[in-house]
């Protein structure tokens, strides 16, 4: 497996493949600041690639000669872009040449012990390259690799490298990280078609299929549902397949441990640690057996609530229809609407009074009232005093109507002029979610929250953020300002909010916002995105200890997204992931054929506690526990990371 990337997702994905699935992984990352080359563009890019090939060839000659010399600077590192190994071991690093040991000094000789240059002690090969050029991919072994993951933060870099990799190895399984969904679909079709044509031109090569498939994923799309579900209390955690919809909720177990205390539940997916701070590092129990469920009577658990057809997805998450027609409530303010309603009631009351006083037809009374209201010359000379009094009152109401009509016109004009501007949080808003950050992750979370019909107020410091267009289209209030400055969270009405969801790219900003929000409202539910998982765990435990009565959740996007990318590299269809406190429960579609743990067994017998559980058969919502899994069946399973690795 080859993983290329420039952020934490690449490192976590490589660790996932190596530690959970036992794969041999080559990790290609940019060099650190001390060894980074200046970026090259245009024609200089071709010259740089040619220089990379020349340096790699020279280093390769040294490696084949004896495999005992490492060329480099003070730390024994080379200056090329690839990795070359002699007979004594596998070299790895930024252009290092490795033999039986690691070189030391300028052109030093390697010793008999120790890993190769750039080779980590855990067996992961690490290469350093400024960008994934053809020379870099060739040196990483793409031509011989089973799968390649391109998880750079830039979509263009991933696409360019994918086209190059497909040319080097048509049978390579590609996994791309792209934020643009529509472009991702086209690129996926293009690369699969290129693989099919290349395989068809080979007389002895197999055809394309799952082994040469191209999968386009987005870490934002993978993590957004889990973040949104965590922010909204009571919202079902939904995992959708092509034909099924799985919903899981948190519920307390019955006192006798027979199942959920309230509502139906098909099976228990996880036992939670409870509300006490887990300072001892207690972990939730994933996929417990019946005996563990009975012993956990009264404890909170994640329960599979329902398995239904995918057509019912709309009922699981109420959506709001977005149309181009501006609603009346947003066109006129509430105060103006009440003023218009009051004037209409006054006109109706005057018309009724005129009808009762004069005895004329009700429509005639309404007509005469409007004439008086608009001061049309029809004086009530010689009429009874009651008629004359009503005419004077109608004229007075007409005078009151003029400023209201003027305010209506001005307000409608201002609404249309500011239709493309960002909305401000309305007065009296409460029970909403304050979303910090409208980057890639924040934009997807915002879309998901609006699909769930949850009121949201966004806070963003960059006036050019990519998520502002989405917020404007969804007519979501936005506060522009630095969340670390005083008054910004107050403008988002944090004191009346239900949840604070901090998903900016800076850990310190997220943490500072959460700590300040807790000073305003100690019982506020907070969900924060943190880059480092160990740091996230420490923050989570500390906040729970300091505020035991408030809900606190810390999430790492790479922690949520890495299982889906790893599953795609292994040819698995990972449907989604549900965060269970500090662990992740995966949902995947698996073919029964070829799995001895599944084929020929009933659904009940195929269950392995702490590893996997068969939830349903694709296309069927009424899977029986006594159903025998046979060749040709495709099942949806809930599994832990290691459980999914064992099923491989």
C-alpha cells in the first residue's frame, strides 16, 4: 500500500493500514521546513522532474554497488526524492541510499544494526517529496503496489497524481480525496475507463473490477454526519446503503438487562461508560454479547433502532425545501406584519360599524369605508351624525396607514437589495447550534444540520470562506468576526444556544472558544474538533471533570475518516462510521462468498462479540437470526477496526 498526503489524514491512514490490517505501507509526505524545496511551476516543473530522475538514478547506482553506503548531510540523509535499497535492507527517506545499516555523517558507512535510513522501527517506509511527481510515484513502488491513496488537501494535486499513477499501473486500486463531489464522479469514471481500456489491450491480463476500481471520498462528507449527530441531542445516527437505512440511538437499558428501557431496539451495538468522567481511561464496549448486555442493566447503550428501506430516508431526517421564492416572513419584519394586521382589523371594524349604523349592504359599507380611508372626495354632507363620525375615524386611520405603507415599501426594497448579503441572527433566537468555522468540514456540517432542520448560527473570521456561499443560499445567519475576540460569541447569542460546535482548523481557537463559552453557560453542550487525538482525549477528560453535568465531545476528523479510506484501499465498501465516545464503530457491506466466518452460518452464529455483527442482508429489511448465509448474499455488518481486518 502507498499513501501520499500532506496532513494528519495521511499519517493516520498509514497507521490504520499497518496497525489494524497488517499491510506493508509506504508513506509519501512533504519534507519538513528545513529540507523543503521552493515550489516550482510551469516549465520549471519538468526540469525539476528530470533532476529528480537523475538524482534517483545516481543514488540507485550507489545502492546496487554494495548496499553499505549512505549519502547525505550531517544526519546521513540524501538529497534525492526517492528511496533505493541495497541487498542488505530496504531504504527509505528523502532520497536516502540504504544498505545493511544506517549511514552516519557525510557519506558515512552503515553499521550492522539499526534500521535503514528513513526506515522507522515500526516497519513503515517513509519518503519525503515536495509533490507526487512521476519519479516519486515510481520510487514509491506504485507499479508493484496493490493500492494507492492520494489524500493531499489540494484536489488538483490528487487528480494529477492519480492520472500519472493509472498510467504507471492500470491494475492499481486508487483512492482519492476530493472535496468537489461532481468533479469526483467524473474523475472516477474517467480513471475506471482508462483502467478498462488498458486491461483490455493486454492479452493475458485480467479485466477490471473491484481490484482496479477507483474510489473518490471526502473526509468532510465522512465526518460531517457524525459531527452533526453529536451536536444535536436525540438525533438518530443514520447509516444509509443503496437499499437500506440503519438508525442507531443512545438509550438506557432496561433494569433486567433484556434490552432498551424505552422504545424498540433490534440489537445493542455498544455499551457506554456512563456520565462519570473517565479519568481512568475506561473505554466503551463495542458489539457486546447477550451476557454483557444483561450485566449492564440500567447502563446507557447505543441501540440499533430500525432497519428500513432507503426510500424512507426522508422520514428519518426532516428536510426543508429550498426554493427561489423568498418567504413572506423574511420579506417583512414581524413588527411590520403585526402593524398591517392591526390596520386591517381597524378597517374591518369601521366597515361593520357603518353597516350597522346606516343599514346599507356590507359590501357597500366596506366600499365607502375605503373611500373615506383614502380621502377620496365624498363628504357625508346631510348624513346622520354616526355616518359623519365614522368618516372622520376612517380618515384618521388613513393617515396612520400612510407611514405603514411607506415602511412596507422601504423594507421590501431593503430586503431585495440585501438578499445576497449575510443574515444577522434574529432577536429572540434560542435553542440553536452555534457553528464555528465555515471551511470544508464546517460547510458539510452546516448542510447536514439544515437537512435535519436544526437552527444554526455560523461564526466565521474569513470574509472569503468557501462556506459563506452555502450559508447565504440556505439563509443561515452568520456573524463575521474572530471568535477569540470579546462580543463575537455574544452576537451569535451563545447564552441561548443549545450546542456549540467548534470545527475550525486551529485547535487553540476551538479550545479557547469552548472554554469561553463554558464561562458564559456552564451547562452548554460543546463539540470541538481537535487535530491531535491524544490532545483531544486529554481535553475531553478535563472538560468532563470540570463540568460533569454538561455534555462534552471532542472529535478528530482524521479519526472518523481514516477507516473509510482504509476500507476503500482494501476493496471494502465502508458505508459509514458512528463515533461511540472515543471509539469508532464501522458499518460495511461484505460479500459472504469466500468468508469462512460467514458462509454456511446463520446470522446468530456469524456474530462475534467485540468484532462484528451481521445487521441485515442487502435489499431485505426483515433478516431473521436463523437465516443461513450462503454464497451470493451481501450483508451489512457493524464491526470494529480489528473485526473488519479479520474478515478480510
